[in-house]
C-alpha cells in the first residue's frame, strides 16, 4: 500500500494537538498504511506508541539542528515496506480523496511524483476521529473557512520508491527551497509530476513558528535558508506545483498546458527583481549620492516635497 514518513516539532501545546490530528488521520487511510516518524523531539516516542506507528529517533541534522533531507529520504525508502512512499509535513490532515488520487496515479504511471496545493484553516482542538462523519464535517469546515495556498507551498510528496535514489543534497527540511528542489529534480529527471490539487483537499492546520529560536524570521530568512539556496545551486533548480506537466482533474488526467508559461513567468519575474536591485545598487544609489550636495542646497528634501 503506502509508506508515509515525516518529522515533527516537539509535542507541546497547540503544535501537539495539530500534529496528533495529522498523524491520526494518516493511520485511518488504510489498514496496511506504514508511518515512520523521524526525530527525537519531545513527545515523539509517546505519540508513536499511542498511535502504533514506527518511531525512528535517529536522523542526521544540519549544523544548525534541522533534519537533513538526504538522510531522511534515503532511510525512509530503506525502511519502507511498500513501493509507494510519501513525505508529508506533520501539520497536514489527509482524507480519503488523497488515497484515491494516489491509487489512480500509481495505476497510470509506474514512476511518478504526486503533489498538490493545501488548504489553510484554524484548528485548535483534537478532532473526534471516533465520529463516523468526521471527514464530512472537516470538509464542510474547510469549504466555509479555509484558504487555498498558492502553488509555491508544497506539503506532501507522494512518489514511487526509487524516484529519489542516488545522491541528494543535505538540505534542511522545514526551512526554504528544499520542497521546490524536490519538484525540480523529478522534472529534471523526466519523470512524470502530477498536480492533484483539483482532486485532493489537503488540510493544513495553521500554527505559529515558536519552535524556532528566531521564530518566523529564522525559518524564512535564516542561515539555513541561505545554506539551502547554496546547496541547490540557485534559482534554476527550483520549481513549484504550477510547473507539474500533468493534472488530475475530475474527468481524469490532462496535460497542464500552462506549466511552461508558469516556468517562464517565474523566470521573468525573478529577472525583473534582480534587474531592479542592480539598478538601485549601481545607478540610483550612486546618483543620489552624487546629487546630495546640490539637493541639500536647493532644499529638495523628501519631507519638503
């Protein structure tokens, strides 16, 4: 069937609630599901014992303490009992539509990567998984109150075992760029990438970033982000869900006719930003410095204008 692997933050407070919600939802996908929880963070062993999943306390880390992608993806495939594997962020609730999409994708493509956009919603309490209608109630809650994220946010990677064989960079999971690189690699290797956003409602439970010493800034603009960028080799090795060449629609698989447009649009936008930055650095700022004495003499100050 399927091997899901993940890593969690310490099981404390609200984060503990949403991570337990996520993992519990995975256990209910299928009786033969295998779940591997990596890391020795607080509460991991206890939740693994409670939910009957495999706990793998050892994982190689970066010099800054983040879990390393290369170790986790290789070890997960080594431990996997199944040919289908999936890394999922530990705040994502998966419903039966995920498994249905995965089975359809695996039936159509012998080697593949399946990704999709998430839906952000506030969940502050444990879900009642004993209720027969918990999925339908959650779908209704998401429909009424959730926001779908853009294709840049990638929270699950379902793939046939072997897609991520070979040497992988020691990227920090949970920071920036590692997820975009995972999509780029499969596209670069000419393996089908399928966007199932129209078929799967992956539920992301909103949370803060108190787990990082520098909070949000540390996650999105810290040293690990810069190290990840260096390891992947720059912007040319980044892709998003929008670059997936294949879509799973309500009527079946279809080519994503916009994936090349999305690629070139992203490049043009990035080049424009870089060009404007260089214009500021090499033209505008030197010009302002050169004309500052004259502007001061003439009284041309920003506040006076």
